[in-house]
C-alpha cells in the first residue's frame, strides 16, 4: 500500500509578503545595543524606563543611534538632526537633559556654539552617547532584565513571527462551564459546538456530551487553518441527542488572542440566550486558545537556520576582508 505523504505545516500556511526581521531571539545574554536594535526590545525598554521616570536616557540612545545610522545623508540634514538632539537632551535649557561629565558636555557644547565641522560634532555626540549608554547598562537595563516587562518582551519577540502569519493552526480546548442557573439543561446532557467563522466561511467542531451538573469536557478541538484577523469563534451550548437544541451562545473574536501576546490564553465566556448577547444564560465557559506545537517547532527551526546562515555569511565576509588586507600588505 502506498501512503500519500502528509503536507507539512509550512505548505498549509499563508504568510504575509514580508516576515523579515520578525522572530528575533532575545535572551539573558542580549546586549543593550541588540535590544535597542529591535523594535520590540526598544518598545518594552522604553515602557519600563518610563515607569521609573528615566526614559530620557533610553530615548536619547534611540535617537543618537538613529542619528549615526543616518550619517550618510546630506550635511544639512545631519546638522539639523544633531541640533535637535543637542537642544532636547544636552543643552541645559533642553526638555529632558541627560547627565553628562563636564568634559563631554563642554566638548559637544563648544562644537555647536563655535560652528564646528560635522565630523567634530559626530565625534562629540558619540562620546555623549557612550557615556549615557554606560549609565543605562549599569542601572536601568539591569533592572529591566529582572522585571516582568523583560519576560513579556522576550515572549513577544519569540512569537512575533506568528503575528505576520495570515492563518495558523490553533488548538481550542473546551475546558468546563459553571452553571449558575441551568433550568433549561437540568438533568440533561450538554455539549459545545465551536464554529470558526471568517470571510463568510464556517468550520464547525463539536465536543462530546456530558451531564449538565458537571460540565467538564477538557477536550481539544484543532482548527488547521485559523485566520487571526477578521475571524471569530462562536461557541454554542447545546442539549439533546437526536433533536439538538441550542440553549446559549458566546463569541470570541480571534484578534483578542493575538493581542494577548501569549502562546496560550484562557478566556472566560458568558453564554447568552439571545443573538444580541444581552440576556445572560447563567453559564460561564472556560476556553484555552493556543498555537499548535508543530507550528512553534517549525518557526523555532526556521530561526535557527536564519541565524546559522547569517553567521556563515559574516564569517565569509571576514575571511574575504582578511585576504584583501593580506594582499595589500604583500
């Protein structure tokens, strides 16, 4: 018997046009430069430093780093940007002046007041940047890595690639329900139907039946291709074996799970009797939504390949530069 090869997870996924720069791995060894160099790292570091009322240091590093990256622009543009940083963070009358040594402050102040050349301004601003970076590394950055904000940042960085996917396989675990008023289901067996609704299409799965007095299913329903945007999960609480009857409904928009920034999230849903969701049934359902393990493994392996390829390319470049230097010496 010839068995057909099952399609891989990757062949079933529909991805956005560009996933470049997503799925960044941040860990305890990540330097301040590496964290600031990622959008997520910078976002969470600024949020954390703002909570300690010291965000001017991180914001200065952000803008100073961006300034040096843009040094290839026209001289006038460089001068304007440099002046903006100086007026905001270095000038004593600025909005958020940073702490600098007298030597660094006097040097950069003289280069601006005396109309120094661009190279001199760049050099003095870089000196200020190194001083502030040293201070942030020893103070704010250490506390940031010990705070819950760092845990959230690393989790989001690890799964940020999932945010770029249009559709992903999801596990929906229907856990249990609490009946506060279950006259309509008294002494009966109840079940839960789960409908994945998106773009006019509906995929439906159903749990097994259990007695209404217990309401404990703990059953996982897998949806192989679930859109995270413009899609909803509709839960129907039903009763009856032959003549099935819906006694309550609950709706969960999938963007709420995506915005939670977690690999798995538990939601507490209230069943309602009417379509408008105004008349409560008196039943709360616990549902756990999570990404399938196989898609997480796939993205993890892709990240390893990307990092490995980048390291090989960097080693190759260094080798070529060394050969070129040796040839010049000869």
